[in-house]
């Protein structure tokens, strides 16, 4: 039963489900449904798909996540970034508007679902860590700008294409003379209205004395109001006949579940993009889920989240949808509206299903410019230009990775941007790990603490060199450690003992072990003893399974102070006789300066 609960979290929270919880979930579902209907239509168009596909992707995936997901507030469905990635991937294999294009998008969702479930079963959630936060932030910022620019053609009422910023803007400039001014007026007005709703409506309603709960509902219903007003205007004045592009007929009814057709060549071509979409979608989803769970002192299981998202994508595929993941905006709305369990998502699915059955005929005259405005306002909230400045001030290497990800995504496309981000994240990690921080340390007078000689007033002797390494030792940095020790010993001919201080060493791999053996051998040939201190238990256990300790020319000390007292008692005595004095270099702990 416990094992079954791991894969079906509904068995855990479902047993305590009551009327009050159901009421909270229903209220949240109503609010999210209002928000999700125009978003689903808009994101489907962004993915190059018929608008009803966005609705299909917002029904069964929500039910699947309610069964398998662990977050109480995450709202699954179409999102902007994944929609853009879908358009980029499928657009290279089929032409928009064709059955082949829709079929490829469905296969993409199915493949993504299979990959996510496989990653979850094999507990590969840690793979998301291959993308650093600056790279993710840069990719989302670039994607937001790319998505917003891609919607300008709908705001202007011109034909344009392209998957990079250069191609999109260039194509728009070529067709500027074809602007449909009615479309332009609708698009600009809808965009301005939605920005005002997002920034100022709630404050205005609260100022008028409305209760926060109802003010929040009306604010979230802003896109619905824009859709309703522009659709009515379009229908009354027959704007579709005046060059304004409208959504057109949307089929009523629910899709018939079916498995996607198997085409080995097509599936193989979509495997790479499916993996990228899986990783990006999971990172975005789990970040939102963890943030919201922390606010209520709840927790999520990342590996089970992979299974939940995988099930959602397979559900999307068999119901004629495209790749989905947890959306930031709607999840926050779901949380703020009081969603208590994943059942809120299932109730939302019912609302979307009812809309698909009965409301789609009313959307025939909906201008595409309104949906474009919805997308622009939604994605620009993801653009965080301030993060670029903050990252630059904090870490130049992270800024370089972030800037490269942004530029590659903007000017070469989504997939190259993601690949570049992953490659840079791994490269930066290896670079930093290959050059770990190392410090010569001495004892702080009157204490048993050891600190960096370049940062603190400490006591050192001429006979003992203590080097602290602040990183685990593995193949990428073992040679760097060797070179550093040899160089220091060459500079100090009076050295008789070298002590490697290991409080931060959590792992020593086989390559690093060989380096330690070589260091021990070469120092012995030079008449210098090699010692270790403050080795952690698990590391020591592994060393004991080798011959390294038998051939070690020195000793392994429990603490660095024990090493100093044994190897250089005179220096230890001098440090004990001195009392700490206030100097320009404070001996007090000061955060990372150790």
C-alpha cells in the first residue's frame, strides 16, 4: 500500500478529503477555468495549432496530474515556452495547418510523456540540475521576448514568419505597408487594457471598497473580458470581412481518445526536441511547485512529479493535445484562490470540457489580435531584465552563460538556445570544480581554529604547510591539486610536512586517489611527509578499502589542531600564548571569508 501511494498520491490526500476542502478546490477551479480558456486558445495558436487543441490539452492532462502529481497547487496545461518549443520543433517537419503538423505535435507530447515517466521511474529528477538558474532565467527571458515579437504580426494584421528574432522582425518590417489598421486598433487596445488590468484594476476595485477575493476574481477575468468585448465588436461589425483575422469555426465536442500513429522516422526526428521539452517543462514546473509548497510547509517529490507530468503529457496526446507542463501564472492563481488539493485541477478540467462543448461556437468571431495581446501580456511578465544586471554584478561567469543563452535563443532559435544553456551549465560546473578554492591556513591565536593566511591574522610555522581544499576531489581537479602542492613545496624549501585539510571533501574518486598516491610518492622522494586532517567518515571508509593509507608517509589527524600540535608543537605553543587582537584582518567569522 505504501508503494502504491508513492505512485498514486491521490490515495494519500484523498482519504482526508472533505466538504470544506472540496469547496476550496471548486472556487479555485472556477477562477483558473476563467483564466485558462483564453490562455489555452492563445497558446495553441502560438504553437501553430488550431485553437481547440489548446482546450483539448487542458482537460485530460489536469485529471492525470490530479491522480499522479504531488503538488497541491500546480496547474498543468499549455504554457508559452513549451508552445514556442513545439512550434520550433514541429515546424521543421511539417507545414502549419496540415494534419501532419498536428500529428507531429501529438507525437511530441506522447514522446515527452514517455520520457518523463521513464525519468521518474529511474529517479532521474536530478538531471534538471544540469540547467543552472542563470541559464534557465536567460532562456525564459529570451523566450518571452521571442514569443512577444512573434505575436506582433497578429497585432499589426500582417503576414510574417520566422523562428528567430532576426527573421521575425525582418519579416514584419517587410510587410509594414500591409498593416490592417482595424486589427492594429484592436490589438493595441486589448494589450493596453490587459496591462492595466494586471497592474491597476485590483487596486482600483479595492479602493472602491470591494472585498479582496472578488477583486482578485475580476482581475483574473481580465482576458475573458477582452475576449468577450472584441468578439462582440467583431461579430456586430463583421470585422472578419474587413480583413481582421478571426479564430473562425472551432469544433464543438470532446475529442475521441486515441493513440498517435507510429512512424519510426518521425518519432526518431522528434526524440531530441521531446527530451528538451521534457527537461525545460520539468524544471519550470518543479520550481513553481516547490515554491508554492514551501509557503504551506508542504513538500513535493521531484521524481513523482516526473511521473505526474509524464502522465499529463500522455493524456494530452491521446486526447489530441500537445506538450503541457505546470504554468507559473495559473499555478499562482490556483494557490491564491485557495486550492487545497490536486482535485482543483480535475474540477478545472470539467470546466474546460463544458466550455469546449458549449462555448466554442461563441468564439467564431474572436480576433486573433486579442489572443496575441493575451500572450504578449502573459509572457512579458516572464522577462526579467533585472536578473541580467544582478547576475553580472555577482558572477561574471554566470553572466556569460546567461548572456550566451539569451543571444543564442534570440538569434539562432529555441533548441540551440537550450542546448547551449545545458552545455554552458555543465562546462561552468566542470571549470569551477577543476579549479577549486584552496587556501594556505594558519591557526588563529588563542584558538584551535584555522583560517586563510591571506584573510586573517594567523600563526604559521616554517616546517608545516597546511593546505585546505574546499571541494571534493575528482578527475577534473586532481591534477590541479597536484600542481598546487608541488609549486608550494618548491617555493618553501624548509617544509618538512604537508597537511591536506579536508573538511569540505565529500568524495575522492579513483582519479583523485591516484593523484594523492602520486603526491605522497613525490613528496616522500623530496623528504617531505604527507598528512591528511579532518577527513569525513564516508571518505575515510573508502580510503580504508585501498592501500593508500598503508603507504602514506604521514598520518591522518582527527583535527588540524591535533596535526599542528604533533608536527610543530612550537608553533602551537606560540599560538596558545597569544591573545586575539583587533587588527585590520578580523579573526571573527565573516561569512564566506574562511
